[in-house]
């Protein structure tokens, strides 16, 4: 029977990568100082209510352990407690950036609808409902495209249209995923001419 | 007594529970989310444990994380506050399973009070009056029509597993009831996997009156009289006062006694509230539901009775006895509470998170006394993740007129800038003749019209 796993959280800090605890628990089985960590490695165990969870190194993370892992063994950790500090390997420094910013790049000229508020964005009126719209659907001014939750209050986000935009539009792609936290002015959907 | 107490909540209630814990010499440890970690209220705790990111589903609502956090910080008891996990029976059971004292009633009691029909049955067995309606769950639409004909329209169809208005229909005649029955059943089936319905008479423009209960493990149950909570918007309370202007002294004693007897019959331990709906025509008080937790508006009951409800809640959870006798608990003066929320009352109560550039609470403006329960400070950012409550102003006077005057001055002296608050709504309600006379109900907010712009 395989043990449950949890992926460590990644935080970039200058030339270092920090791996942080993904949950509250007791940390144990740390990897030794100077050891190498690569994607998919088990880099310790987190005990949550007596149950062991293997802590996995996420994709695109590779480096040499500088600390503090072993010092924390059998210590309680919070969500976000730094359990490893990694120095990046030479080839890694010039390589790909860690994926800590999942935002999709949007062309300046793209037809996007922006979030009116900071909050959580939903594609559907309730978890059991169908999404308001799906990619490829025609979209008209005044039409609801999602809901935004701010302080437990749900407000419908409607497509308002924009002067100078084509009159026949359809949904190209969701830029904010269902349930995503969005900030005011963040792009929610991209539209294209139908 | 416990040495450390874990608070599985945030903000104002976390601050309130920490204060009660310290008064008993208990060290408060609090759950925080990543976005709450650096707040002044979190810094004032003896220790905090970060459960997860700002989204409450990934932090404050994580049952296992909260229990693990309490255990690894050496806490012997856990206070759930209100909201979040406060009425989650599975959470209470998980605490028990890991040797943590859950500050609240037993998991089975939380469970039975959470479902509508079982809670009504328990209330009726305990001697409380129910809203006229069906005897249990309805077999079919014919039985619904039969009951409605007997009690009279309008009626309300409700789902046993319902909540948040789902599976609920108001029907004014036979035709609407036929259609409403099918719709409500289908909706409840879809949302809760349980299409069972019952039917009640629809009582309009009633008053929401609730009784505060405290029980210990030794069989004693006290009541701390009632709170009047009829100033509401969409079932969210805005202003509460105690005692209720709708009851005379005899009704007050009778209601309190009935509620305490019902709670005793349930074997209730801890702080709880039994909610009643007062029929506008007959004046009868009908059981609505029981909340198995501390309520936001508990402070007004503390003012008029002098009992620290949160402190007693912790003491009885530790197995101690309630020291007071019911006769010792008397009503002293009158208290009123206004909830200052980060919402714009002129724009349909739209939430207004943002930077609180000024926040100055008035002090000692008299003629009575003012208590301010809050977790925010000038310079804070009000986050979008949580509910909009910023502060509760609680005015206590020797009588209702003095309490209202104290509140009026407090509202006038309150300075909030950067976010829009519900303060103007409270000022308008307090200035209205309807509120001043005490003759108001849940039907409308006196002194305020939905389209009002100040």
C-alpha cells in the first residue's frame, strides 16, 4: 500500500530555492545537507494526525541542500515553513524559471474581460451547475459569464462589451480558472471575433 | 483547567476567545491563514499556526490541519468560534478521537440540531411549540395539500436537508403548492441528495427572538434571557438588542424557562442559542432552530446579565460547574449592538474590502457605557476572503433610551475611512420612529429603503 504524498511548495529567493511545508504536521526523515534533490524525489515525511505523508520535490526543481532540513527533524511545522533551502546547480541557473507564476501571458491587443473586483472567480452558479459559457460559445453584452465571491457575497460577472470591439464575439479561452483567486483588473476571459 | 487553548478561527471571534482564555490563565494559540499571519490580531496571540493559504477552504476549513495544529502546539482544548467549523459534527468527533476537548456540545447533538426535522422533533419533545405545519415529513403532494388546507395559506415548503434557501418555496394557493412541491423536491434532491419535504405555515413580518443558554456537565442549564434580532437583511442580522421590546416581564421569564428546560431535556452542555419566531398576529413564540455554538451577538447578553459567556463556555468544557443559580441572573438595564461591516449599504450591501486608512473608535461619550469588539486597526487591509464584520459596537444603558443614546453618540463619533461601512444604515435605523418605539419586525429595515443613497 503506497503512502499518501504531498508536494512541497516552491519559493524563489534570490539565487536560492526554498522548499516549504505544504501542510501542518511533524516533519521527519529529512534528506542530509549537501544532498541533491531532483523532481519526484521523496524529501522527507510529514506526519498528520499520526499518518505519514511523503513529501515530494515538485517538477522543475533541482538543487543541493544547504539547510535547514535535518535540524527540523521531529519538529512541528506550519503550512509554509521552510524545510529546505537549495542552491541551484550551474545548469539550472541558466535554465527554466521555477513555475511560481502560473499567469497566462495575454497579448496587449487581445479582447479580454477584466475582473471588476478582487475575490474568487467561479465559472458556474453552484458546484452542481453547468458553466455559464464554454469556449466557442457566442457571447452577448449583458450575458453572465461567471460569479465573483467577495466576503461570502456572490455577484454575477456580466460581459459588458466594449466600444470598438467586433459585434459578434465568442469565448476563446478561460484565463482565470474555476475557483481561482483574482485581483481587480485581472483578465478573466479572452474573446475572439466569431 | 486547560493550560493552552487552540482557537480554530480568525479575526474578531479569535480575539474574543483569547481574551476569555487569558482571564482564566490559559495561553491562547490560534490558527491563521497565510494572509492573516502578519495581522495585529494574530501577533497578539501567544502562538499561531499557519494552516494554509488565504482561501478558507484551504486553511480555516481544513478539519485535519486544525486538529493536528492543536496537537502539535500542546493544546488540550479547541474553541471553534462561530462560522467555519463551529457546527461541524465530524470536526467535533475528530477532536474527541484525538483527545482534544471540543468546546461545544457532543457531535451527535450538533448533528441532530443540523437537520431540520430532527431538530424540530427534539424541540417538540422538549416542550417547545413548533410553527403549525405537517406532522413530520410529507408522504406526497396530496398530504401537502391536505395540511395546507387545514392551516391556511400562505405556506412554506422546506427540504429536510435544506439550507441557504434551497429546497424552499413559498406557496400562496393550491396551484402554487402543486408546482412548488415538485420543484422543491427536485431541487433538494439535486443539491443534497435528499428530496424529503415538510410544510409549515408562512409567518410574515414576525420577530426573531432568541434565548441564550448555558449548560454544564452536571445537569445544570441556565438561560441568560433573550435577544431581539429582527433587524436583518437576507437573514443576516444587523442590529440586536436585549431585552426584547416585544416581551413583557412575564413573557420574558416564561420564554427563558421554556428554553432552558428544552436545553436541559437535550442534555445540553456549553453555550447555545434557541431561536424563536414570534407570530405578528397571535404573539405566539415558535421554535425555529437551535445553534450549538457561541453567537456573534452574545455580547449584549453579557452586558445585561454580567455573565462572561465565553469564559463560562471554557469552564464548563473543562468539567467545572456553573456557579450561578438561575435566580442570580437578572436583567440589568438594556444593551444594543450594531454590526459595523465593510459593506456599502447604498449599493446593495456590496462588500468593500480594501485599505482601512482611518479607524477611530469613540470612547466614553456616555450616557451609558460602550464596549467595542474588534480585531481591526487603522492601517489594516480588509481582505476579500472572509466575512465583512469589522467591529461590533455594544452600548449598555440603565434603560433602552439610555442605551440608544449611547449608541447614537458612538456611531456619530466613529471614524472609518478607506472602506465604506454600514455606519450610515445604523444611524438611519436608530433615528427612525419605528425603531425608537420598538415596534419593528423582520419584514423591513426601519428608516432604510433599499435604494437609499446618503
